[in-house]
């Protein structure tokens, strides 16, 4: 089995930023279609499903499916010193996985797959609302909560229609986010859209949700789905050819 690829540094840094907020280690699966990483946090509260298509690489050659147990920090050690002008090569041959950039080659020690938690498929839920909004608005709300531990995601009736409200679990100084579904983002590109089912109210942990969307870029399109007593699901494409799905469990 052999892998030879070149990936933009900005793309790889974003991949690492997304993964490290959920788990210290992950199984990287390379095949002819690109890279797939599915990982879950230690307490099984957050889950990431990430694809990097072969078209997102500058060069990509993989002749078979290759599964590698990776400590995320070991990849970050080499990418954190790189800039957007640098190139990063990913190589696997003769059982060795390595990263090469600016004349520096690092062989990354692999973890034993039999000792790792492999995520086969994403759990499926009956989501009762879907909201396409700006990632910046979601992050801004979560950061504004400060030390407030949790918030409620509420779907309620608003006149003849429905609306979504996220409200902090802080009765003395409540913080609310109520997205204007008719507005556009700062760049006049994203028009918010939504679909609603039944009325619901579900509680989530602020820190867990913030880490689940922490890898989003600036003000990009973010699809949020949820419902009564089920995880929140976030779906976004940080770069062309890259897609991320993040799940974060509700508080019981």
C-alpha cells in the first residue's frame, strides 16, 4: 500500500483545528477518493465526520484503502510552523507515515488500530428543525455566554409561523440569539433559510457546542439541525472539496 499526496497548508491546519477540539487521536482513512476521518471524544459527547476529497489536494495518489491511527498533536507539531506559501507532502510507504515540508521530514508513529474507537456510521435522528445561517453568529452567541454552562435551543410559535431562539441558562442575565431569517450576512452572500417541525426546547453544554463549531472559518454558511432531546448537528464546507459534519449531544 502506498500514499503520496500534497495538500494546501491552510486546509491541513483547518483539519487539525477541527479534530483537536474533539479528540487527541483519530483514525485517518485514505482511499482513491481522498481522506475520511470519523472520531468521537473520550466521553462520547462530540463526534466529527470529516471528508477531504482528492480534488482538495494539489496532488493525490492512493492505490488502496489505508487506515492509520494518528495522534493529532504530532501532525500539528509540523504544520504549526508553516505558512500558506509552504507545501505539505503526506507519504505512506512500507508501513511508515511521514510529513514533509521545507526539507523537514517527520515520521509519525502510528497507533494500533485495535486499541482505538472506530466510528463506523453516524447516528441518524429525526431532526425537527434545519437552519442555514452564518457560522460567525453561532460562535458569537456561544462566546457571549462567557461562563454560563448551558443554553436552551427553543423552537416556538411566532404569530402564524415558527422561530428559533437560543437562550442562556441564566435567569439573572439571560442572553438570547434569535436569527433574522430574512437577513443576509455581511458580505451579502448568505440568505438564511429554515424549516421547522414541532415546538421543542432542548438543553446543550456551551463549551461542548463551541468546540464542535470552533473550526468554522469567519462568516461561512453553516447548517444547524436539531430537535427535542436529540444532538445538535452542524454541517459546513470550510474549503472547496472539504466537508465537515459535527454532532454534539444534548444535556440529560
